[in-house]
C-alpha cells in the first residue's frame, strides 16, 4: 500500500506542477501582458517598462516561472497590487471559511442523500423510489445560484429568519456563523445530495442481492439492521468514491454560492481577483485550489482503504 | 432420532411466477426431522433442495409462492408474519450456506458477525457476546480464537470461514440447523473436519441437522436418514444404511452408481452418469418426473405421477415399479 | 465489406425502434416537448416579444408583474422582463448547443486517435486530460473569461473547451473497447488503412455513446453559460440573458423579487426538459442501462 500511495502522491505532484505552469502561462497570455493591467491601463510605455522591471515581467518566462515557484514553495506568493496585502495571508484568512462551508455542504449532501437512497433502494421501482428519483432529477436541473436566490427570497426577504448575505466567523459568534452559512450550505449540498442519493440507491440495491445479506436475514436480524448496517456499510465505499469525484463540482459551486451570499471565502476572492486583474492573487488561488483538489482526492483514496478492509490488510495470510 | 419431530414439513410446494410462465421448484415435499438426527437431502443441482431449505426459514425470493405446512415443534411457521419469523431465524432454526466467503459480510469482523446473533436473540452485552463468540470459535475448533475473532473474512481460509458460519449458526443453540452444501467448496481434508463438527453437534447437543448435498460420500459419512429429491419431488426416503444397501428408486440406484467405489480388484469403477438433466416443472406433472431418464421405465410410468408410499422398514418411495435389488458395498 | 453494410441497415431498423422507445415514456415526451418549446421561443423571439428587449423606460421601472402593460414586470431600467426572457432563450440555447458541438467536434478525433493508436500519443493525451480535469471547470472558465473578455462567443469557447477532456475520455474508452472486437481485427488483417477503420467502421459504432454524452452536455452547458453570465464574466448586459438577468436581480431582491424568479424558472424548465429528453435518449439507445 505504501507503494500505491507513493505513486498517487507523485502523480498528484506532477499534476500540480503542470497546473501551476498552465496558470502561470495563462495569466501572462493576456493581451499586453500583466503590466498593462497593473499600470491601470495608462498606456505610457515608461510606466509599463517600470512595472515590467519591478515585477520582473521583462525576464524570460521560464525564469519568471521558476522564480515564482521558488518563492511560492517558500510560502511567499507575492503581494496583491490592489490591496497591498501579502497574497499568502489573504489566502490563509479565507481558507477556513471556504472549508467550513464545504464541510457543511457535504454534511447536507450526505444527511439528505444517503437515507433517501436507502429508502429508494428498499423498494425499487415503487412509488417512493420514483418520487425520490424525480426529485433528484429536478434537483440536478436547478441552477445553484438560482436556488440560492430563491432561498434568500423566502427566508430573508420573506420570512426574515435568516440573513441574506455576509459572514460572521465561528469564533466570534457560532450561532450567527451558522445562520449565515446555513443557506449557502443547503444550496451547495442539495446539488450533491441528488448524486449521492442515486449512487447510494444503486449500491444498496446491489448489496441487497448479495449472499451476506441473505445470511444476515437468516440470522433473524431486523430489516432495518440488514439494510442500514450490512448493506449500507458495503455501499459506503461507492458513495465516498462518488463524493470524491464531485470535488471539482464542489469548488465550482463554492464560487457561485459565495458570490450569491457574499461570503468572504476563496471563491469570492477568485472572482474579485479576475475582475480586478489581480494576478498574484489569481495565481495563488488557482495554485491553492489545485493543491487542495489533489489533497482531497488523496484523502478520498485513503478513506477508501479505511472503508474496505480487503485493501487495508496488506499481507493477511489466511490460516 | 426419536420422539416428536423438531421439524415437520407436509406437502411443501414452491411456485415461481416468471416471465416465461410458472415454475414449480418444489412440488409436494414432505419429511420430518427429529432431535439428534442428521437428515440428508440429496439430489442433483436444480432439483429444488435449496429452495426447500430457504422456504423453511421464509427466505425464498419475493416472487415465490409457498404452500403446504411447515411445523416447528408442532407450531405452524409457514406464512408467519415477519417479526415472529425473525425470532425463529438464528435462534430456533439456523442456516449454514454453501459459499462461506460470500456469505460473510466482508466489511465486518468475524467476531462481530457471530456476536450479532447473540446480541439480537439473547440480548447479550457487547462484551459478553464477544466472549461467547470466542467460546463458539473454540467449539468449532478454530485455532487461536482470541485472534480470529478480530479478523475479517477474507483473512481466513475457506475451511475457517465455514467454521465461522457454523459458529454463527450454533450460537443460540438452535434446535435445527440447515446446512446447504456446507462442504462443497472445501477440499476433502477440510471437508472431513467440518463434518466432524456437525457430528459433534448432533451427539453432544442433540441438534437436528438437515444436510443438503449432492455428494453421496458425505451422506455415507454422517447422515442418519436420507431423502432423495428430483425435480422438486421426493423420490425416496430411507435410513442411510437401508438406502445404500437396498436402493429402491431407479434414480437412487443411478446416483449410487456414480459413487466411485473400489471394485473387487481394488480399482475404481467408472463414474456412471445418468444421461439427461433435471427437468424444470411448469405444472403438476402427468407422468413420473424421472420417466424420461429412467432405465427401468415402463408404459404406465408415463401415464401417472407416482405418489410416495411406505415400503420396507421406515422407507418410502415414489415409484410404480421400485427396484428390489440388494446392493453389497 | 458486406458485413458492415448489413450492420448499417440493421441500424436503420434499430433507429426506428429507438424512436418508438423514446416516445413510449411520458417523461421523455415531456422533455421533448419542453425542448421544442425552448427552441421555438428562441427562434421566434422577435415575433413573439411584446417589447424590444433593450428598450428602456424610466417611467415604469421595477413594475410588478401581472399588474399592467408588462406581463412579467420590468427590471431596474424599465425593460420588459417577458421579452428579455424570450431573447434570453437565444443566448442560452446557442451557448449550450454550440459549446457542445465545439467540444464534440474537437474532442472526438483526439479521442479516436488516442484510443486506437495507443502508445506515447495516448499517454501524452491522457496525461493532459488528467491535468485539465484536475482543474474544476469553473476555474478554467473564469480564467479564460479573464483572458478573452466576457462575451457570448467566449462563453461558447470556454464551455466547449471545458467539455473536451470529458468527451476525449468517453470516446477513448469506447474505442478501446471496440478495437478488441472481431470486425476491427478482420479489417486490420485485410489491410484496410487505419483512417478508414476509424472513421468508417469504429466511429458509427460509438456514435451512440457520443450522442448520449452530448445529450448530457447540452443542459450542463446551458447552466454553465448562465453561471458565467450571472457572475459577470459571460454575456454582458444589455444583451438579454437569463444568467445576467439574475445577476442584476440580486441588487433588487427586496423591491422586486420577481426579477429573481422568472429567469430562473426559464433556466430550470429548459434544463429539466433537456435532461428528461437526454434520459429518454439514453434509455432508447441502451435500455439495459436503467
């Protein structure tokens, strides 16, 4: 297993490296070069030349890249020309916020999706299953951001029970923090709930036809235990794998949700950086995102080995 | 092998409604099993022996229709509602399946799967159940039970897995154990060990055992009485020695012909295969179900389906022209 | 050669059967109807719109729906919501369909080559696909929008490019499966050039998988276009687009909640129709997969 993990890590590092190259090049592919934007489009060649010298844009791209990479690996991602703050600090500030939002969203997805999938699996092609599948399909067709707007209309504008926008850190006021994150988490989570439900349903249906479920029934265990424990436990592996595959969509969803609800997380930061042509920030965020994505996939792999004892035991010698 | 039967089955019929029409998997099976008796249920694949066993516990597939009477110690259990059935399963009647690797849940430790039965039926605490699980593993002669109890099924060999299944079955001291081809997927040496465990259960705990198998060697080894099944029907039933020495039904004769035995010169006889295969019944048969493959077939065998009747000492046969040839082994 | 001809004729028969299967399920029919309605609205928008979608009217700003001259109300500049919704169908459908076509047309040949010839070509392509897929699509789209500037054509390009890795993977997988089949071995032995095998024989046989993939991709692209416009990096106002209508609505939710509802309903219904139709197509082409 060490060998397998090692391979995965090195592939991930390679991907990360290639990704950072891509980001770097992309940012520099802008018409006129990054100096143009930084110069607030003054067009004065002297200003542009000065900027080029200051930020090293006049060096060959390869040199620039390795200089940037070297600094980045040491934790120095540069300074945002717009805010004047070090990019690294800003990122560190925002990571916990986006992380909290993502975790809550995944929680929502699992809490809704898994039981729904189990219920649908118990009686396939029955009314419950049909309803659940239809709701799931509808859920997949609703654009996230519109769902968010609807929730705001309902709960903030209409009922005045939840705040429409903004954020309060958890250490300052946990209750208010949750109030602000509840709707965003629901919006983000329900999209995945549909996928989780579909996967759980088919995995549980599979499990229910297995021999060990027959044994469990022959032991006189109640149907709830049979389905909810024996069958479900075997299905979790599939569900986790699917969740892992959805991480990319999660990141995309985070950007829109943070925009709709005005949450100061990494997603909003990315968007702002694009609009303000804040390249150091943009580079830093994209690099961080790619790294986070890679790490998350690794975690999914690791949890897979935890959930599946067959993979866990390396050299279990049968007696 | 005396006293009131643990299990009484009368006229059991199992019918499937498939897309291609009805299928009679079991058509009129009747037998009794007594405490301390090993009843072997013998036949080729597809003859309905597994379906008979599953129906006893109510584990038949949802599209199966079961009729007849199944009595556990005098109490009718066919058609019992779920909760009552569940209190019987694992507690009064337990089952051991053929493929232990796939019949054990791969993601739960072996000890937990054994303890599960104890916690469900005897309301034991986790600690007590675990201790009892270790004892049960000892009972089935699993080495280092303290360690095995924390292992996963895939870490054990086939023979060990089967012993775990048996331990699970014996946990609540059931009156009847149904073992469906328990040794088929094991090698011969392990087979002997597993059969030894069954023997001890019968001798020490007076457990009744229904042993489903297509292997006559196993039957000769451990069975007390034998029911020979074909196409969902009982062809013959007799105490084991009687069956081997004086098989009456042509099918039984044919089966016994396929058991490799040392001839007078010490060499093996050829395996005699019965040509043809087990038919699938679509409706109540109008002729003897074995007629098409029977070497002793006569005209009236095609005119009616023979009813089982008593013959000889404690034996039954469903044949219009049973063969009365004494076979010395 | 004759073997291939028979296969094609058989496929024509199969297509008739598929059509029947598609129409048999009520949900698929609903999807089909919805899709046709959306297409019709987009085509005939100028004819059915009561107002010019770009016409402002500062006299009746944020007018409520169902209450007057404007059936669905007006936005913050007095523009008629209903007309903008009709014209919005154009941008959404164009974006969805064109992006999918672009992605498919570019990706299919690459996938065919990668899957058929294997070797270092395949390795390079697959690694690149992995890297691109390592990036959540939206980040790529945002990045591209930053580089290219926001506009409908750039949205189409960004979305189309985003689909390429996925389609490559699907096509490559199908080709890998097909090349092991007998008819391919037979043609190779006959000396048929690879190009002919790929395009004349393998491609028709994997067309089902490509169609299924496209039927899922179109609604995804429609939503993707809406997201990009909503975020301000897609279709810009004053061009009417469901996404940017919702983006504008954000600032006026308290005074004019309907602005946040109607465009979303349009996106939802259109996406749902395409999804239902796509499900139906998938079932019709391969009923076993349910």
